[in-house]
C-alpha cells in the first residue's frame, strides 16, 4: 500500500491508494494531463473516493454523530477539560443548525460525493477496460453510501451528477423519498456488476457491501418513506443470498477483528467493507486510545491520552458481563488495561494502582454528568487494540470493520421477527451469540428489544449503525442518563446554516 500525491489540477489534493500496489509518484501539472487519460492510473483516480470513507471515523463529524447521539458514547465536560457545547448538544439532542459536529458530518458527506463525482468524471474519459468498469462501479457505490447517510441523517441534500461540470447552475435537491428510490435503483443495478469477495483485493468494494447497504435501506424503508413498514422479505432474501454464498464466515474470535494486525483475519472471516489504515504508508488511523483513556494511563510510547469519551449506564445495563464481547484481557499484561468495557480501579502494567492528577484513585464509575464530571467519571471503551510495540502513540494500524458479515444474521433475524417468524429469528440471533460465547436466548426472552441490545453488543463504537438502530427500534427520543426525552423532530438533524447560505433551495428541517 503506497501513498500517491496528485497535483492540484485534479482538485483532489493529497490522496492515498487503499487497494493497489502502485509506486509512489510525484506528479507535476504536465503529468496530470497524461495521468487522467491513462487507464493504467485507474486506481489513482479512484483513490480519493476510497479515502473519503475515512470521514466516517471523524469524531468531529460522522463518528461523533453516529455514536454520541445514542447511549453508547458521550464526551462529558470535565471541569475546564472538554468544555465543548457542540459535544454536549450532540449527546443531549439539543443540537441546532450551527452545531459544528453536525456541520462536520454534512461537510464530510458532501465532500465525499464531490470526490466520487470527480473520480467518475475522469474514469468516464478512459478506455472502458474491465478494470476501469470495476473501479467505476466501486466509486459509484461509495457515492451511494454517502447518499444513504445524508438521506438517513438530514433527509434532503443537493446532488450533482458526475458529468454536471457547469457550477453556475444549482444542483437538484433530492428529498428523502426521491433519494431512497434512487439509492435502491443504484444498488440494484450495481449488485450484479460488482465483483465477489476474492475477485478483487482485500479493501476493494464488493458485491456483498452493496447488498448489505441495500438490506439496511429496506430495513429503514418505512422510516424513510413514511410508510411505517420495512421491506422485510427483501431484507431476508438479500441476507440469504450472502449467507448461502459461502464467501464469508463468522469470526470465532471477535477480538481478532479489532487487533492492530487485523487485516488477514478480517479478510478470512467477516470483513465486508473495511476502511483501510496503515501507518507505514502514511495513512494514520483514529486516536482510539487517546480520546477515551485517562492522562495517567501510559505505556511504552503511548503517553498523551486525552481523558474524553465514555459510555453510559443505560448501555452498560443491557449487558451480561460474562459475554466475551464485554471485555477481553489478552493484552492486559502488556498495556495495563483490557479491551472493550473498562470500569473500576485502573492499574499500571506493573500492578500499581493508577491515580488522577489530584492523587485520588483512578476509578472509572458509571455515574457521570454531561455538564460537569470529574476526571474519573464515566466507564471507558477501547474497541480497537493498540500495537504494544508501536513507537507512535496517537494513531492506529487497525483497519476499521465498518461493514461486517454478522450483520446479515442480525438483519435477517430482525426481519423475521417483525414478520412473526419467531423460530427463524431465534436461530439467527443465537447463531451470533453462540459463536461469540454468549448464553443463547430462549423463546420467552426474544423481542425487538433483544435484537436492539444484540446489535449494540456486536457493533458498539464501530461508527456505522448505532444511530440508525436507535431510530429504527424507537429508542432515539427516549429519556436516558443525562438526557431528557425529545420530540421526534430531533431525529432528523438540522441542515447546517452554512449549507443553506450556500444554496437557498435547501429548506431547514422542522423543529429548527
């Protein structure tokens, strides 16, 4: 995996390949004219579209909105630390059209569509080889994925086609119904044309990624269109197709999917849409440890933790703490803390009890105040494991498991339950629980609430589905720790004022 510099004439700036072995090249303006006409450079032209996927892991935008609008994550104010009204408003659903995190999510998605459109425009000018067609389909999917989240989070948005290069004219505005139908149409057309797993290198978009997104659109269909009912049979049929394909298998050790060297194991098991990170290639990952662990929790060269994000008592109360997804201790002797949910007194690698900056015992507690917590309050989460031997503490080599295979079982089980197929739903949820080492559920324990909880156990802090799940299962507007119940108008995020100022065809969503 090599980094590639594209000159400004391409409008991309710095971009990285996520899926090719191209050598590094420094392009000048003259080179660019030949670059965009040479089908040998197809991967380079597609690279910025792939790179736009990393905006989903941005805690100033999409990741923050996806996770912190739910009970899975909060950035509480801690005295003078983390005194950010934008963070608090995201968690308490009091965001407005000037909220910088909401704006960050909007901007990241809209920029992603632009990167995809520019790539599609250039790809259309090349000889239409099989390779060019494959990358065109993949970039089209990435654009459709950005459209899905805009539809889901904001309801309507401006949309230009890739060949619309006259920027003097305003783009069309896609409302939620039109966007939903367009997304379904694009995915339906893409699925037979995208390659299967194994036909393209790991990290490239495959047929199953498009199928997974389409299944989620069908799960949300009633919400998006106002018809109240999802397309349950379509969800089941898509999931059947992927599960019966034999291309993927459930991981028998879920934490291997989150280790620093997770690529090979993920490729052999559940990775449907990984987001690629590689420190040696200059593609640094999120600071997974820094934004949650306490200042005192240092090891090797990891010495600059920020003591920020925590999870809530509401989320923790859903757990059976014997579930192996709750905690994992395989690295504790090397790093001093467990993976997963981190609660209670914390210790250094040598067993010495950790303390706060005031010398008090460092005990992570379930109670916290979003407005004014102390240093130790709030149970922490480390989802992606560090490399204990790495020399750079603020980044990560882990590929993000954005879409995973287990989702097909949980989507299918949910759709079956909503259709009244109790035994089919029970089999699907227990397939996941059994391979994870959790106790299997009985018929009397099965409900939509148990599916909502299971999705949290399986995908917490992954950045893809937490907000979507909270809405679909009717949890989003309910009161929870530090948060009052809210009106359902808060489900749709406000269109940022900066976007409306740029295009007055956009209309503010109700309630703002």
